[in-house]
C-alpha cells in the first residue's frame, strides 16, 4: 500500500509540475536594454571558415520592441531538446518562445559621423547559446557586437538554406556521462578552433568594411576591437588577448580551461566577471599576475549561467538553470553596467582621446 501511495504521489506531483510548466512564465520579459539606441540584427555565413555569426548593431530607433529568436532556430532547438528528454515539445517551445529579444532584423544601421566600435563574443561550449540580454544591451550603447556560433560545439547552428549543425555526438555523450578526460580533450581541440574563428571574423570585418555593397562599408572602427566570452568562450578570449595585439580589451565571464589557459599575466586591458564563488582557483592566480588596473568582480548571488539569458529566468527556474541564487534583476543590471563601463573606458572613449 505504501508503494502504491508513493507512486501515486509521484505521478500526481509530476502531472502538477508539467501543468505548472505549461502555464507558468519562465522569463522576465520586462528588462529593456539600458542604452540610448535601438538594436538591429543581421546574420552572416562566413564561408572562409564555415561559420555563422549574428551582428547586433545600434540603430536610430529610440524605443525597444519585443521580438523572438528566429523561427527556424526555435523549431530546430525544440526538436533537438525534445529528442533528448522526456519533457514534451510544448514545454521546450514555451521556454524558447518566451526568451526576449529586442533586435529588429529590418532595422537600419545607426547614422553617425563616427565609426562604430566592435566587440566579438564567444559563448560557452555545449550550452544553449542564449546571450542576447547582454549582447543587445552593448549594442544599445553604440557597439557592433559580433556573436560567433561555433558549429558542433553548441546544440544548434542554422546555416543559410536551413542546413543545421548539431552538437557533436561524442562530446554530448561525454558531458552526459561526466567523462572529464574526453570533455577536456574535446575542449582543447575546440579552444584552438575558436582562436581561429576570432581571426576569421576579424578578417571578415576588414573585408566588409572595404566592400561598398555592404551596409557596414566604412562604418566599423577596427582600430580597437574588444573581445567578450562566457565560460569556455571566456577562457578562449583570455588566451587570445594574452597573445594577440588584435585584441585591444577583453572580458572573461566565468571561464577557464585548465588544459589551455595560463596563469601568466599580460598587458591588454582586461576584466574578469565571475559567479559568487569565483570561476576557478587558477584564474585567481592569473589575476594576481595581471598589471595594476585589471578588474575582477565576483557577483553576489550569481550562478555560472547568470552571464547568459538564463539570468532572466524566474524563480524557481533561476535555480534550475544555475542563473541566480540572489536577486536576478540586480545581477543582470550589475553585469551590464560593468560590461558597458569597461568597454566604454577601454574601447569607445580611448578612441576619442
């Protein structure tokens, strides 16, 4: 009898949870970008390195209207997630449909006599790749933000014509089984691929800036390029900026890879933003070896995914997604403020001196 009661209680709880998930609002959709500009978005296929990028850019608009992630991407992401779990497609669809975006794919680039500074962004590896709350916020402050989508290193990348690159199956298996040796072997290979992706994007930016047919012709300031990365992407950005003068300032959000990152200091202006406990003990050693003026912030209440769109998740989903253990809106606003102030000081304003 106890076993029957237990099973009955479990099923009742599961049904109640499913009903709750279907009806509940997952994300806070009220947090507007903090800058003065509207936001546009364009997607480009970089054939030279078989890479898709999103370009978030400032526009003349003074209001921010809600949009969705692209329909093709949403459909493929739902299919990918539902195929790998017992959670119904309806719930996955509801999750991604509620992710807010304020980027308009039909918007015109900001009309300005000044060139637009550039920030290149790298995501976490194996994660969902939802980062628009931070990337769009930077664009609203006058930056062109280039979001790299590494094929087979994130769950879904949709190319022109609808071709889809899914997460590498062996890497996915290693993550699901907790095989740390295979995970780090894969991440090491991805690290060096991603370094080349940065170079490929910069080469592409130089090309479109000289192409009279491009809407970005003569509009981008490539004298100062900032880099930003989360998790694995943060580790790659740290490595790139330590070795390459094409990086003029960089930010690592909670990232470290023990097989590729070094604790040797370097002179490029840099900032570390980390979860409330710190990203990695070796990152602390690197910070101690960095020059005076290097910034480091541990964000109270922040989980590892606080530096993605999952910071918008409402409780209790914020805990489930490892976004916020504390005040999510305060964490989001604090992180945005640190990012804007750092890049304004080391990229935008440095060009105006």
